[in-house]
């Protein structure tokens, strides 16, 4: 089969890889309908995260079950399924508490390389969720979004306790930030402030439910959020970038007693204990337990109540993965979908 | 009046200070029955926090109202009252959300010096809570504990979401940690693990409801907590020290999705963003909103359902404040009460 492999920073190639097979009786193999490039794929692509030799890339996937191991009972060949970037058993105590991305048996899907024609999914029963029926082609981008960016934005909104009566600010206007806006809206937030200085992203934020746009960043952005919230700060802030600046922008934009939900993978972020202490905020985040939200998200998408697929503003065949990476690296695209 | 003043590290003197008077119409002046030395008083005493000239000390107090300003309506002269280490209006949006220690009009009581015979309390209506009746002398230590250490331990337990079905670990065996144990018990925690290597403190922890004692610290302490919790870590961890080691011990002892409630004032604590991200914990803490809990705590003490005053294992007259500081600095005493 064909799959994307990162050879060195900036060097992604689609090449022949060995077909994945059922290894454990709890595995499934799926034939992908679509996959995509994640903001977090850009860290190794940019050389910020070290790469140890040629690495298969990608951890977002939707497709049709091709084969299942002997112990798999909840999905079967022919079904259209979605899974998250961590395989999980969905039965351990941590999964049952809603933290499937910290499952005691979790396996990172990124190591298996989802930017490919076929993908082995470990712990298939605990990882994959089937759609009620074979979806029409126009819904595929939205289901693909559920595999990571929608689930991650959703977790950011839940961790920030977005809900009725709340003012929510969103730091970051990438796909996760934009879908954090969508999630905050679905969770009933009263006011949603999107922080963005890009016209196309502002437009999508407004479409997804943002009520205000703040273009300022850093301390000026914080001052603007304070100004919009009677000097107090937002109740809930979703951090969807993962840099020192964005994390501090999020914490400083939150009122005492408020909640920061951070889902940007922190790179070179350090927090000062005393500053955090007196900020009085709640801080929660990490790798989103997307599996927890999949049934609800699939429902919302299947019933066309939400359209998260709009974050894909570039669609290319898998063979052009290198161009997809370049477009995202240069911020020419919010998020690139690869058809398989 | 007489009051304790810190002149330089290690140099606390009880000397003549000017009698406090009503300054604003929202003030009260109280005649103290007792006051005490706080773990946080030891930071400037040890020279770790800079002191800018002679500073009145103390922020924990109980006593009888002596005078009130013209706008004070909720307390009156002759009543026995308790207040917290931050004066608060108890009416602003932040107070109403339960974060009185971040009240938009808050004033730190430490600056006014509660280790003294008299104390001016700003925003008396929002700060002071009267007991139902004049308490008997044996209850005074417990009411004094409510002014800070009990309320702080309580907030730690609430922030850690201690409650039914939960395993709670407590890092720190000072007065706050011990009262964190008491709070976790009152909040219905199933299992409470006190981390302590001091026999007298272990004994009090067990009396307050601890079910297990762990004597190991650092990574060994974490390993022990994991061992006691099926390899997962505690659901709830109260951090009541405020050092880098204790904070990491708390975070590492918490299972993914669990809650760290940190109430030790962080000194030279820095948290790595990526490590925090993958820990998957909830982190909440800061200066305890003691005012929120005072009515409930006063009730529990007045009805003799809890005995937080036991954390005072040294009682001296105010005139011997210097010895009280020394005893706590040298860890000869858990907490020193000063009779006035």
C-alpha cells in the first residue's frame, strides 16, 4: 500500500509501505476513506520534535473495516468507522472515568501511520465507533474531523467548563480552536470570543457561533478580553495552540475561579507556580479523550446538526501529502484533507 | 497596643504599635482573643521572602468586636467573630462565585498585623462571621483554626474534589495538610492517605480520618501511592507545602483525570507544560476562599463535630511571639497559638 513517511524535517514522501495485517485478536484493519494532516504533525515536520529515522505519519482516520481479529465483537467488515489518535480498551478504570486517551493499555495511532491506504487499529472494540449507516461522501470530512480536531476542541470546551451563562474565550484559530468555538456553542455558552487575526478564520469562527472577535494577542489580547468582561476575565478559556505565549494569554484571560481548558500540545511551556497560585484558575487539559465524545459527535454529524468538516480548506489526494504539509506549514491552509 | 513586628529575618519583636481605629465606614475593630503563627509567616522570617522595613505580622484572628463603622450592619460590638486572611466584600461577582480571596476589593489582612491586641478589619460585613453565641474558652483554638488553616485545608480538599468513593492523598503534614485530612473525611472520602514521617503528626492524621500513612517522599512516595491504588494513582491529591518537590509529588501521585488541589504557597515552583499535559490531571488551588466556608465551619465547630484546634501543639502569650516563631521554624511545633 501507499503511505506518507517523514524522512527528515520538511521531507514527507508517499511511498510503498507493507500492508498492515491483524496482529492481535483485538485488532481491526480498515481501508481509509480519508485522512489528514494535524497541527501536531508540523512539530516533527518543522524539526522542533526530533525524528528517529523514516517515520510513517498521521493519526486521523475514517474508513471501512476490512478485517477484524477473532476477539473483535463491536465492529465488523463493511462498516464505516471512526477512531481516535490513541487506541484504548474503553474498559479500564481510567477509560470508564472518561479518560480513554490515558487508557492503561493505550497505543498511539501515530506510530502506525494513518496517512495511508490501510491502517491497523489495535483494541478495535474500545477504539472504533461505527456510523449508523454508510455516510454520504459530503459527510466524510466532518466524520474525519471527529477523529481528532473536533474531539480535541470539544474536550477543550468541556475542560474549560463552557456552558450556559458562560463567556468563553478561545486562544488559537487553527482547526482545534475553531472547533472549540463550535463545541462551546453546542454546550450552550452565552458568549464566545474568538481570538483571531485572519479573515477566513474569523469568518468560520462566526459561522460556528463566535459572538465576538478579538484580533489582539498577548497582553493586549488579555486587556481586550478583560474589557469585554467587566474587568474580570472570561469564565472559560480554551487554549488551542501550545506555546508559552498562548498558555499565558489563556491563563491571564481567565477570571479567578474560572477554567482554562488547554489542548495545544505544550512545547517549551513552563508555568510559574506562584503566578498560577494567585491566578486562582482551574487548569485542565492534555490529550483529548476523543473516544468518550465519538458517539455524540457521530450523532450530531449524521443528523447534520454540525458541520465541522468546514475546517478542511484544502483537499488533495494522498499522493500529494507533501504539498498538504507545505500548505499547512505556510499557513496557506487551516487543515488539509487527503483523499485515499 | 502590643503587636508582633518582624524587623529582619529571625528577628520578631512584640512592641508598642498604634491602636487601630475605624478608617472607613465599612471597617470594624476587634479585640483579639487569640492569634497564631502561620507556615507562610516563616517565609519572610527565614529571609526567603524579602521584608521591606519593620513589618507587623499575622493574618489569623478571632476576637470580640470593639467598634464598627457607620455602614456595618452584619456584626456589632460584643459579638465573637472570625475572619479570613483576605478582607472581601462578599458581594462582587468573584465573591458570589465563591472566590472571596480574589474579591475585586480584597485587602490582605497580613499588612494590618493580626498578631496584636487589636485589629482593624476592612469590609467587615463581607469578611467577618459571628458565632451563634460567645464560645467557651476550649473552642477558641478551633475557631482560630477556621480563620486560615482549616479553611485552607478545606479548600484543598474541595479543589481536589475529595468526596464519596474517592481515594485522597495528602502531601504535607503541617497544620494545613492535617486539616486537609479532616476536610476530606468530612466531605466523605473513602480512603485518605496521609504522607508523613513524624509520629505526632501521623497520630493526628489518623485521628482526623486518615486510613493509611505513607512515610516515603518524592518518587518513592509516588510509587507507594501507586502501589496502594492499583497502579493508577489517587483520585484526589491535596498539596499543602508549596515546594517544587511537593508539587511534583502531588501531580505524579494523581491518576489521569484526577484532581490536584494545591494550597501551599508556591515558592520557586515551575511546571513543565508538556509534563502537565500528559499527566492529564486537573490542577486547581491558590489562596483559599475561607470566607465561603466559614458559616459551615463555624457550625461544625460550635456543635463540636470537628476539633481542628488540635493542630495547635504550642500555646504561648503574645509577648512570647519570638519563641513561637522559633518553635515553628525548628519544627518543634506544628502550629503555635498566641493568647492575647
